């Protein structure tokens, strides 16, 4: 081969390697990277491009939170939409993961037709976690007198980092839950703590 052919071959090979890494089976390019501004959140993670996000802090620093919501223009104003939320609280308020999970279960079972569908201990790159899945009934519209109850599904993953417990929640209408279910699994696996506490 002459030098020109070798150069073209190397260029094409690098292009293929880039495509596989950035848009192939790795999933890179399909998600955007989020890095918390609030030090009490202390995380980086992937999220779905185009979703709206906002960080909040509870009164008296009771919690730190980031919310990601499906864009309103995809579901219609005031309509219940898919949401992923990460909340961080002091471990002294939350206890260990198992005790915190039991508290969440007790609260969810009080919801209209609340049911625990699955409970499992899992291992993630960020550490050991508890994975819970629930069903219940919730309003199909916000701030509407014509709202009616519809089936809703929710998955909650609980993690701990030093002195803080994290809940990672995905909620959607039951009929549309699978639409972002694989994305949520990817997002949970993408979570990293900026600093170990």
C-alpha cells in the first residue's frame, strides 16, 4: 500500500472507532451529562436530552433535589408527565437503606390503590442499593377540576453515600411506563458521587 492508502485506511478506522464509541452499543451520545451544583447532591449522572431540569433545596436544608421532567410540549400542558427525580437527605434523618426503604413502602401503600410490585437489593457502580417498584392511582391532570384517577407506576432506587441517603425515582402513567424504563435503568447505573463522604 502506498502512503496515501494507508492514511485513508487509518482515517476510516478511527472514524469507525469513534462511531462505535459515541453512538453505537455504548449508548454515549444518547444522553446528556448532569453535574449537580448543590454540594449536598454531590452527583454526576446521565439524563434524557430535552428534558427540563431544576435543582431545589428544602427548608432548613432538609433535602437537596434535582427534578427532570418530560417536556410539556410532548404531553400537553397540565397533563401528568414522566419524571425522574433524585433527592438527597441526611442519613441521620433517614437511617440505613433498609429502614429508609421500609418508610417509603409504608407511605406508598397508603396511596390510592398503592401496591408494592417488586423489592430487590441490587449492586450499582455507585454502591449497594434497594430497588422498589410500585403501582397506585394518581391524577391525570394537575390543577384541573376535571382531573380523574389513572393507573401510575413508579420505580425508586435507594443509595447511600457516607452521611447521606439518595432516592432516585422514575414515575409515569402505567400505560407509558416502559417508554423510559430502559433509560431510567441506564441513568441509575450512570450515577457517580463526586466525593465519598
